[in-house]
């Protein structure tokens, strides 16, 4: 029997899951407590929309900074074709949204505000509103100094700063990686070995955030072009490709996948075992495999542990925050 099948994983593999000690902030928008507080105020303020919605309407703290819905609903309660992604650990992302059309948090932060089907607030109108609101004068001055007029870049930088502070707490995997042998049950440890071995989950869900930050067509039955709607269609593998989501704080019950089409982990594993729809754009990482009932139970035990916090939350303090040029 192979060592990984017995739940034994080498130090080299475990080291790949070591979480960082600091949260990266770009030199163009360094961290400050004042910007974080302003960003939090903006994030929860329904006055940033025409429909009494806030950023937090879809990204709720109690729901993994998502909304728990199979598909998000818009300003007029119309369903979206895609599930609301979590904002957790967005500080490390190199592309945002399911199709990666935003390159930075600063760019992404303004998109939902203006989108007619989301918050439906033109930026010109929002700027007029914020500049007229007395409760925003002091917070903007504290964050950016004396400004003659609040501009869109101030809003984007404040929101992005707050969103970068949304870091997953330390979970059982972190504690186990750090040397607590009892943090993961023997069953979950066997599941971790399968995750990195036979089931090949780590081919896409790698590193401490459990994502490769790339885009893959995983063979779902969907007409949504995904990444192909952003990059040239000639990039064949980007057809039906979506960003690999993080598995941190994974909910025991779904929804899962970009379209919320799966409700439980058993369905997710079954999909990967069969490989989904075979087509030219399907990722080369998607290769059918077969697990026994016991192995599926082990893998699920590991996945469930990703949503279980350890005794230490693992969040970086202000001193541990860094600028990342």
C-alpha cells in the first residue's frame, strides 16, 4: 500500500499548505486603520445603491462573506447565472470574479456599485451623494487627509483595504500543518493524502488558500462561456472555464460550483470521479478516477475539516500586515 493511501504525507507536500504570516497590501494602496474603517463603513452602507442594497447584501459575514444562495439575486431580485464568490483571502488574488475580468480589488470594488443589475448606482451620482453626506467627511479626511472632493479612487482604495483584511481564521488543517498531530482526525489525514494523491484535487486546489488562482473548464453542463467571455475565444481552454474557488471555510452543505448546481460534497466528488463532459476545452487536469466508499468518506472528512476553526484564529495582526509591491 502506498504511503499516501495510508494517510502518510511527506513534509514537502505539507509545507505547500503553510499559511503566510502577513497580508499583502500594494504600495499604491498601503494599509491604514483609517482606510479599513472607512472601507467597512462603505461596505455596509445601503446608501451606495439605488435599491437599498450594500456590498454586504451579497457578501455577508455570517455566510463566509458570500450569500449562501445557489445563484445571487440582483437589484430587481432577478437571479444571476453565477453564485456569489467569497471575499475571503481576496488580498492574495491576481484576478477577481468568476471570469477574472477584474485585475485588482480596487478595480473590482467599483464594478458592483455601477452594475445596473446589482447596486445600480452611477459613480457620478454616488460621488455627489457621498460629498453631501456629513457623516462621511471626517472618515474620508482621516483616511486620505484633507480632500477637496471625494473621488472614485478614494472609494475604491477604502473598500479594497477593508476587503484585504477579510482573512480566513486558522482551521484544523493549519494547526495540523503547524505540528498539532491531533488537529486532524486519522480519517481526515487519510483524506488529505487522497486530496494530494489519488483524487488529484490539489492539481487545482493547491497551497494554503486551496486554489491555483487559475481558470479551468471542469466539464459542467453550462452554456456560460466563463473566461472565454473576457479573453480571446482563440484561447481554447478558456471556453467554459472559471476561476478555481478557495476551499477555505468550506460549508458542509452547498451550493458548490460557479453556478451553484451542486448541493453536497458527495455530488461534487462524483462529478470529478466521472470527469464531467468531455470536450476540447475541458481542463487536462480533469481526469476520471475511482474511489471506494471508505475513500470518499475520508476525503469528505478532510474537506469538512477545512471549515472547522482551530483554537487560534491565525489572523495577522496590524504588525504583521505588509506592503507587497
